[in-house]
C-alpha cells in the first residue's frame, strides 16, 4: 500500500459529503480538522466563508507560490457502485473536486514536513460550480495580504489515461456565462387562444432563433456555443401558458465574442417581446473569465515535466469548459492543467469514476515541480 494511501481515504471521505456552493460547511470542517493535525510552527490558517486560506511560511522566502483547489459538489444524484458514495441525497462530487482537495492536502502535507525557502499559499475555494468563489476570494482582504506571485491548479480529465497530463500555453478554457430567460404573457383557456399570448410558442420560437447566433453572427474561424439545456412552461394540457423559462449556457473563446453573442441574444429577445406582446427578462447568472495560461510559466512546467518525470505530457487544444480559476489567472501569472483519471463517464456525469492512482501521481508531480521552481 502506498504511503499516500491516507489521501485516497481523504478523497473517499470527502466524496461522501458533497455540498453545493457556499454550503460546504462539513467539507470546510473536515479540511480544517486535517490541517490542524499538521505541525503548526510555519502554518497560518484563515477561513473565508466556507473556504480556507492556508499559508506555509518558507525558511527564506523571496516569493509566494499559490495553489488552488475547489471544494464544492454538484446537484446530481450519484449512480456509482462506490461503497463510499454520497450521503447527501441529490448531491455528488461529479466534477472531481474530492480529488482536487485530497491532492492539495497531499502537497500541503509534504511541504509542512519538508520546508522550502519560499512561501506557499493553499486556497481551498468554494462555489466553483456556481455562483463562483474565485473572484470574491481574489478580492478578499486575506488575498490582498497574502497574494501569491504565481498560482497553479489542476482539473481531472476523464478522457485521458492515468499518468497523462495535458495543458497548453495561452487559452485553455473558454469564457462562460449562465443564461436564464423568463417569458411572461397572458395565459388562458385552450379553447380561446386568440385571447392569450402563448409563452410556450414564444419560448420555442426564441430557442430556434438563438441557434442562428452561432451560425450567422459569430466568425466561422472563431468558436462559440449557445445551449439551451432546460425549458419549462405551463401548468396543464388545456391551459395556454402564461409563463415559460429557458435555462442554458454561453461559451466563447474570446471576450469579444461573448459580448457579441449577448448583444445578439438581447436583440432577439426584444423581437420576441414585440412579436408576442410579452415581457422577457434575461439573467446571465454566473459569468466566468477564460482560463488563460501564462506562456513562460506553462512552457517551463511542460519542459520540466517532460524532462524530470515519468508523466506523459500532451499539449492539448483549448476546450469550451468553464472554470472560475480564470479570474485568478487574470490577475496572477500561472496556469492550469488537466490530470488524466481514465473514467468511462465524463465530468458532471452521475457515474463518474476517476481512478485513484492519479492522486499519487499528481502529488508527486506537484511537489517536484514546486521544489524545482524554488531552486531555479
């Protein structure tokens, strides 16, 4: 059994207690209970809402290196065969944040036990899945006091095999925005449609029109996505619906395209209001900045990993994935990378089953790389 087995157990413990954004009180308590078992001569701990900042003071610091791990779960009913499946009905760690936390604790433990010259700042961030914890943590007084000079993070990747990491210089993840559209008209009896403004028809028309944005308003050499994943409306089969709601997501590879897509959505919505004599409201919900990897730091990491470890490195393409770590990279030089976990089922799936061997691989890689950065 590997001497890193405790972090596999930690992952399983955390997998049992997934909590949604800013509700991660049990998760925070578990993390604090573990961190408080470590030698405390060089550790400073500051909780922030349901998250935690942990600073490990170096022996002769010239800089601070940041490492971020997200801690929230998703509102998904788990369907794995785990003996340690979720104890919180309707919630699941279906995006690998249980892995992210256990890896961060492994790296933290190593550097508490093996001091280095520079300071380290571990950020256990809530609400990555929504409404977004990275930006308010970045703007917090604690971050202003302890702000790192560089920062890094990882995300599990079910599609890559164990022992593989993937990243790239520049754009890694897209700009993303939630999209909620509420339509309100005049409902009534199905026998008298001429006395109503049917919001089912209005919503269906708008969904069709939204699909023209990518085809006709975005440069074909650019990339963007507008997806409506949920539509609700009406109450019973013989009543014309007074209200309808669309829920979706917008994803673009540039800030400019995000602005253009939103402008086009607003224009189409105005047309629906006029054409169907109804009221339509748009809520963009949580909006995440693109994950843009610092070129020199990412290249250094790729070269180090190729030359100094047994891990296979793939220089991947950008993805339409959303990640609020992008806000931290907007203000602090750093990068994110994919960690292969070889799962048949993908992120946000009720049967996601990442292989736990990846935990040891990630801890070993990160500790070696951080040591390297302090020595060079």
